[in-house]
């Protein structure tokens, strides 16, 4: 096994490979579109549209399998910035923000900007405060970074235990949303489809770890962005004659809000700490689209942005991704690309929400006479809309939409062929798979590297390390599926809990470990534990009704506790640690050797020196 700062060539054919994938994906869509017009069996086309991408993802993951430590845990440290950026963007959103986020924009309008602002702020904070320094250190996992930074095996194991909780929550949420999305395409049991997705994740990542996830994940991300942009652009051209949906909905919103008020939607004043993004299931529109702070209060809006931003910034399933870039400069660039791709996706789903609000307004306009629009009946047949089908005129209160079905109702509302709905479903499924795969691989690495081997700095044999993590990848994937089946919960709520817990427990210590030289191992340990306990307790108390702060943002209340105790414990027992000061000095210098690789090389040499000949 070789470690070091040697130059690694980026594959010049990556663009060609993924252009071929994009072309094949587009060809699949066109073939299904043609066969649909030729009246082929609809169920057969649905199964094909689900099976082909899944088989391609699995084939990509298996084809890039590796037994090299650096490839398995860091994709060889040669993933270009743009590919890392698209992975970070898609992994941060997942199927939850894409599917449930569209429903949030549809029902809450302006208030759903908390998802967009929080995500983009998180990437900016990561680019400025953590990513370049984490890349210079080069650790494979966040617990490994903190453990090596403070030379503490105990801190390493504690951080691993804390980081596992939000990753399991995200994995469960993504498998749940993925199973429900897949059910819209092929029917069947959600539980069986969740198990199928867990199997897909295991097959597509077990052979090559981070390397397999990287290239299968890029393909899944391409499927997501192609689906969103293709459908939204087509609808924009039909409705506004402008092929830029992110800009075309601006003029629509002004007339939309005026007519919504005329039809009975009134401004709602929310309690400052109210946080009422639409729950899972059917709901009605209750406020104008552009009215601020109607479902989320102004204080909750600020706290929620901070919770999402800090959670994404320190996410143990996102931050280690930058360790796969060729250098510190590429790590910074990758965060720029992540901001672009995630912002583009969120602006696109907000435009989808505007288009759907416009179609909904047409259905409830009191001046309209005659039968209800036909698309409502098609959407009701797909379990996307609920209303009295015997009525001849509807108000907003009589028309209910499934929060997680708003995205898929758009092709029906505009009258597009069913292939466009299939395209959106497979794109959303790709988003769920990329995030679920990111959490699976990251959690497996944490369990294998920081729990099983957490109390020893000397790494075992390369084959042993890889096979242990391979076993954990399979175990984690199916454990997440079991959790999703046994204890199903609202995916959006689970993700917001996970981000709050991560922001409260890991964010303060990660920032202090880079920007405050006096942080000690005791302070870091106390900070991680106190933030986790305080966040979990706040969420539990909120769910029980004894804390007035809503549970999606209650967890972030643990952040100031974590920060204060980490600083206080460090000041009470200051420890002179020359190595810690040297590490801080090294990670603030962009060039030079990767610290983690250098340490692993030193440990390997020491191990070989003790081995008898």
C-alpha cells in the first residue's frame, strides 16, 4: 500500500463516459415515449424505466471495484472538482428535499426558501471554514480526523457513535422516500421496494467503496438533473414560451398571488417560533404563495436556516467527500460547483411549485364554468390529488394535494405523455439513491475504521480493512431498510432532525479544531457529547409537547451548549500539545504532504520494522 502526495492523473475520458450515460438515459426516455404512443403495455414500460437505470448503476459500481486502500476510502484522491460538486449537491438534497421540498414550496411558498437558503449557506460555510483544511488533513472519516487531530482514541470512538445517529436517520428517510417514489412507478409493496433499493446500494458500492459510490453517484445525479430540467423546461416553453423555468415564473407569480387573494386566500400571521412545513400526506393550500412567515415564523426561519446550514457544513456523509479531490484548490472549487448544482435544483423545484399553483388556481377560479379540468381526474387516479369528483366548481379548501406527489402531478397538469412522469420518478429515485449511498458508505467506513479499529492507531492489513467495511456496507444498507420499514416516519422531519443533531454536536468542535488552537481533547469530547445529548433531548421534549420549540429546529438549541462547554472545558484544563499546534499549522498551508497519508505511512513503516524477518 502506498501513501503520499504523489501526483495522480485524472481520467481524461470521464466526460466521454458520462456523456455516453446521459445519451443512453435520454435514449431510454425517447424509446419509452415512442412505445407509449404505439400503445405498448404500460406496466411493462414502467418496469423497464425502473429496472434499466438500476442495472446501469449497479454495473457502474461493480466495474470500478478496487482493493486499494486509497481508492476504496477516498476514490484515489483524483475526482475532479465538478464531479465532486455534483455529488455534493445531489447528496445534500436527496430524494427528500427534491420530492418533499417541491411540496413544501407548493404549500408554503416563500417560507420554503428556508431549504434553499440553508443549503446554499451550508456549502458556503463548508467552503470557507472546513473543506480546504479537511482536505489538507485527508482523513477518510470525520471521527478519524478528530481522533488524529487530538491523538485521542476515545474521542474517535465517541464521535463515531454520535455521527452514526444522524446518518441512520438520513438513510432511513431516503430509503422511505425512494420506496414510495418507486411505488408510484411500478406499484407493489413499499417494504419490498425499500429492500430492493437497499440491495441496489449494496451491489453498487460494495466492490469499490467510495470509488464505486463516486461514479455510480455521478450517474444518479445526472439522472436527477436531466429529469428536473427536461420536464420543467418543457412545461416552461408550453406555458410561457421561455425555456428558462427558473426565470419564467417571475411574471406568473404577480398575477397568481393577486388571483389567489381574490379567491379567498388570506395572509396568515404565524407565531415567531412556528415551524409548520407541510407534513406527510394530503393538505390544502392556505396562504398566498409570496406571503412570508405564514407557516414558519420569523425567528424559526432564522433558526431553521442556521440548523440546516450547520448540519450540511459538518455532515459526516458530505464533508469527507472533499478528501477525494486532487488537492485543496479543487476542494474549494468543488464547493462552488455544489452551490451551483444544488441551487439550480432547488430553483427548479420552486418553479415547478409555481406552475402547479397556477394550474390549481385555474381549477378553483370561481368565474370558470363547465366541467373540472381533466388532469385533476388523472391525478386523482394516481393518488396525487383528492377532491369531490361530483363537484362542478372547487375552492382551495376542497382540493387536497399529496405533499410528496406535487412534483409528479406537473406532467399530468400540462397534459404531457406519461413518459415525462416516469422520467421525473426515476430522477427522484436517483436523488434518493445517491444520498442513501453516501450515508451507507460513510457510515460503513466509520464503523469499520473508527469503531472496530478505533482503539488502535496501527491499521490492520489492507485486505482486512476493506473486507470489514464491505461487510458493514451490506449491514448498514439493510439496517437502514429495516429501520425504514419498522418505524416509518416523515422523511423531511427525519432529515431536519439529522441536520440539527449534526449542527449541534459536530459543527462547533469541527470549527474550533481548525480555528482555535487552545481546544483540548477534553473540550472536544465534552463538546461532541453535550451537543448530541442536548439536541436529542430537545427533539424528544418537543415531540412530547413539553418544549414549545418545534422539533425540526429544536435540536440546534444544543449548539450553544456544545460550544460553551467545549471552550469552558478547554480553558479549565489547558493542555500543552505541540503536535496539535503543528497539525493546525500544517492544515493551514495548502501545499505539501497530506497529513493523514503521512501518518498512515509512518505507522506502516513502524509496523514493518517490528515484524520479524
